[in-house]
């Protein structure tokens, strides 16, 4: 992806995140009208089977799964034993940075979750932006970043679609299980896109400067 396009994506995501932040602050954390409508629908349409499936999906959004995925990404992106170890450390650092920044933002905003009576799973912490959503999106993004240059044609498209579908499913499961407002999830996606795209842009800028210095 070109630097200009990546910058456009980062800017658009930052604008969306800022707009959501402003709305959440202006409403003192209260849900938006669309939040309430989607939340009420989810609570009313939660039979046992889909609810259990959503709980399984949502559990993959944190813990071993995302950490394993970013480690795999590091192995794919690295070259040679030392290079792979170094890249695994870097990809893990990216995921940890996303989680730390997300936690800092959530704590600063302090938005409350939907009523506990509507939760289908136990949760803790503040709502905006969604932690499961941000973590799974970050893991999927790092994995795609590592594998994309090494794939071509249909395998590349299928791989990207599967990674995106998993991150999307984790985010949607948070709403379906009643533990996040939809705007929390959209905020989680936009937050992660901003962080990851900014990191890539920074790396590209440093690479250009290093090349210029060498020449």
C-alpha cells in the first residue's frame, strides 16, 4: 500500500475516532440512539446456540490467540533465527503498545458499559474503546502485514478475508453479548487502525531517512 493511501486511511480513522470521542464526552458516556437500538435488538435475539457461539468467538479476542498470531507474524516477517526472534519481539511489542494505549484512553474516557443485567458474559473495565476489539484487530493487522508480501492472488485474498472476518466477528460478538455499545466497538477498530497505520508510516519515514543518510 502506498504511503499516501496509508496516510489517508490513518487520517480518516483518526477523524472517526475523534468524532466518537467528542460524542461520548458530550453525552457524558451515555449511549447514542443507535447504540441503544442495536443493543436492545441483540439482547432480544440471543438464543442459547448463537449466544454460546458468540462467547467462544469473543474469548479468542484476548489472551493466547492474539499473542500467538503476532508471534507467528514475527516468524513470517523475520529472516534467519536471529531475525525471526527479533521480529517476534517487535510484533509482541506492537500488540502490547496497542493494549496499553487503549487502556490509557479507556481510563481517561471512563465510559460505563451497558447494564450488567444485559451481559451474557462477565466483563470488567471501562467500555470505550473496546479492548477485545482493539486487540483482535491489532493481531489480525500485524499478521496481514507480515503475510501479505509473501502471498499472491487468491491465497492472499482468502488470507486477508479470514483475518478480517475474525477481527470483525470478535468486535460484533461484544455487542451481541451485551457488554459493549456499538460505538465502543467502532471506536476499537478505528483506534487500532490509527495506531497500526501510524506505526507503519513512522517505520517508512525512518527507513527513508536512514537511506538518505547512507547516501
